[in-house]
C-alpha cells in the first residue's frame, strides 16, 4: 500500500514538473503581466469580495449568489490554509527554475498544498452558479484564470491548484446543507378546471388593501382598469377586511362567482377565510411587502392574476384552520370554540413571531436563510420558554411552528414548501427543558445537524392539539392575532381553488425566482 502511494506521488510530481517546464519555457509576453496582476488581485480573496459587493447590489439570485459565495470562500479558505496546509506540507516550485519575467514579488513561503487561491476561486464561482447558472458562467472564466495564474507565476504546482479547486467546489456544494437552493418560488399544486372564467372580472368581488406594501399606493384604480366588470372595494381602516368582503358578497348574491384580494399575506388569509366559508374560488393579487403566499401559488403580479381569471384556471390550495378554545382548565369535551382563525402559510406560538419579524427585516440585505439563522440566534438569546401540552405531555419550548403543508428542508430551518395541497401540517418545536438547549440548537444549526438534535422535534400531522399553561399569543402568517390558552390546528376538509395558470400551458415563459 505504501509503495503504491509512493509511486502515485512520484507520478504526480513528475507531471507537475512537466507542466512547470512547459510554462517556464514560454517566451515573454503580455500574458506574464496579466497573470501577475490577476494572481495578486486575488490575494486574501479581495477580488471575489469586490465582485460579491457588485452582485449584492442587485436583489434576487444575484444577491443570494454573493452571500453564498462569501460563505463558501470562508469555508474553503479556512480549510485550505488553517487545516490542510499545516497537515500536508509541500515545498513550492523553486524560483531559480523560473524565468524572472514570470515571478511575482514577495512569493508566499507557506505550504504549497493545496492552493488557497484556487480553492477560494472555485468556491466563489460554484456558489454563484448554484444561485444563478448564468452568473456562474460569467464568473467561471475569471476563477479559472486565477487558478492557472498560480502555476504561471510559479508559486504552486498544477496538482496544488487542482486539489484547491476541488476543495473549493466541494465546500460550495456543501453549503446547500445549511442553505438550500431554490430555483423557483412556485410550489406544486393540483390543477383545477372546474372554476368559472371571469372575463373582464365578471362575477368577481375583490377588495384592495391600500395599507399593504408600498405606502401611498392604492392598487384599486389599476384593478378597476384591468378588471372593469369586477366589483372593486377599498379596505376600510376601521373594519375587518374579511367582514367587509363577506358583507359585499352577501349583498350581491348569486352574481358572485369568485372573491379576490389585493394585498399581502394577512389580507390574503382574510379573503381565504371568506372563500372557504362560501365555497368560492380565490383571486390573489400580490401588492404586499413580501407576498409569500402569492409567490408560492405562482402569482407574481396583477397581470398574471388577470390572465388566470380570464382563462378559468386554478389550483387546489389547503386552508389552515385554528380553533381557538377558552384555555387551560376547561373541559375539551364540552367547551365551545371561541372562534376559528385561518392561515395560509404558518402559525406559531412562543418566540417564533419575533424570529419572522427579524428575518423579514434583514433578508433583503442578507438573503432569507442567513437572515433566519441570525434572527434565530438573536431571539433565542433573549427568549422566555413557553409551557405547552402537546401529545398529552407538558413540555417547555422556545417556540412552536406550524406550517400549512410540509416545509423544506426537513430536519432544519423551514425555508419553503414544495406543495400546496398535502392535507398535512408541518409541526416543529425547540425544547427548552434540555440542558444548554439554546447552545445545542445554535451549534446544531451551524453544523447542519439540527434534525438530529435532542432539542429539535418535527412531525407532519393533519391535526394538532396544543394547550398552554399560561394563555399565550398566537401569530398567523407573521402577524400576532390572538391570545388564548388552547388551540386546535387543522387542515380544512376541502381545499380552496386559487386562480393560477397551469404550468404546462405557459409556453416558453420561465417562472422566476424572486428572493
């Protein structure tokens, strides 16, 4: 075995020397100064940090690629320079064997194996390509140039560069364990054809919430132009949106064939509650700040909603329900439900609403997953445990998360849901009754092993009963809405139709990722 390894090492050394001899035999040319400049520019990854700053100036996949690239560089540089170089010392090429016009000033003296420059270059290019293949193709030639430059200027052997590039790409790919890649916002859902065609909005009652999204922007005027036959309501500030919509639908009787809403997630949930009660399809026009639900459905602007209503195409979407009970100490067999709340995305107890608030505050700068991780650490530092009864047992938790449908990835921080009509709830909680539970949760998160931690629990169920020792606040779709002592989370028996064009009928139109 040892002799085989020695022969393999000798063959690699011979190949490295052969490559270096070919490069050193090249006559002087402008290529030499270019390679020196490129190699020097990549010192301490300054070249990649500069490109990352440019990419981060644009929202979406570009910004995500920049942050993933910086994260991959940090991992690749630490592994190459702090771990592998000391553990696997190797002499660099002798400067005397190279022509003076190729040698850079002040060449490094650390171990030659592996190339840290090549590791960082490959890590950045691969990470950017994960978020945007088009941007990755643009960055890749520069990364390859940086990697080759280290051989051209005589500070690395070719095998050092190849090993560094493999290391960097591997670490960039490994970031998916902590930060999953999502190519599209649109979730899968069962197509429905049995919905009315609302030509010009005929039969549609839609409410416009001008308090959602951009201040001083009222989408009602645009709705009246795009859907001239629809009844367009403006949300009244001192009235619940679902009550206003319900009254308008009742007044128009059989004329109404669908209801709609222009607003954010909270507005969509209120309209969905009315749609569920009246067995009517729902039209969603995203005019809120983040519009998670509309993007999950696949509606990105007003025109897409208009196209879907005119075509009479929709998908089935589960409606999450929460029965609010009087609370701790009451008899579950005889008590009456105080009210029923609806949610489209998530519901939560404990400190989770604070996590969502901070994540939404930071994600425009950092991206969704890094912002969520930072928010989790921040909130856990100052959170107070909540005593809840779940599965018939009392336990102390930092928060309870309930998703309307299974979220991805499992065993980690919930990032998105791949499907809208599973009939299941995604239930996750962090235990507070385990010694050093917060420290364990943060460590597991950083190691990508949250799903294997004792403090983390997850299950998928159609219904969940939760009781609180002390009445606590319930948040749905990121908004605190209710205080009570007991809640029953469940999925409505019948899914609601939500207007969306069927994917297979989109001819040549790419569904974007907006993040």
